C-alpha cells in the first residue's frame, strides 16, 4: 500500500498551501517541535535519574512523578502534533524522508507506547 495518494491529498489542503507559502510557518513549526522534543526528553531523563537514585534523592519518586509527568505529556503531545504537521509544509506533498514500511507503525504508535510504559512504571512503583 502506497501512502503517496494520501500525501498528495494533504498537499492540496488550503492549510497546506498557506503553510508552504508562509515565510514563517515552517521555522515556527520546526522550532516548536524541537523545543517540545527537548522538553520531553529532558523531563524523561530527570525522572530516570530519580529512579536510578542519582538525582533528587531527598524527594520521593511519587512527588517527582506528580510534578514532571503532566509536563512530559504536554511535551509529547506538542512534539507529536508539530512533527506530524510538518508533512503539511512539504514542497512535493511527500515528506522529505520516509521511514521504511516496517517501521511506520512503530513511529506512529510511539507516543502511545511511551505513555503506557510510563503508566506501568508508575503503577509498579506505587505498589512498592
């Protein structure tokens, strides 16, 4: 199954045309994507360091999780939306790079996988 017809259909959207013709749309979208990606990754690292006992030793994990997890989800949602919206700015209606077919489902479902794993980790730690 080829995704090219889907990308060509999206390429014809008025919003797609407006984003391609705007001087600032792509740089703003890319900046938003990178900042939210860095925020998400940084917060994941902070929580992982607490789990390893390297940082925030005086703070219970439940407190660290309660403060960081909502911001992690905000970062994940914003970076996912901004990343997928970048397809609208493509010049030819097809993204500049395309993942091999076998990796597309993994890339598409990665935010759901991250969220479910975080819930599982939190539930296991909460029972301990």
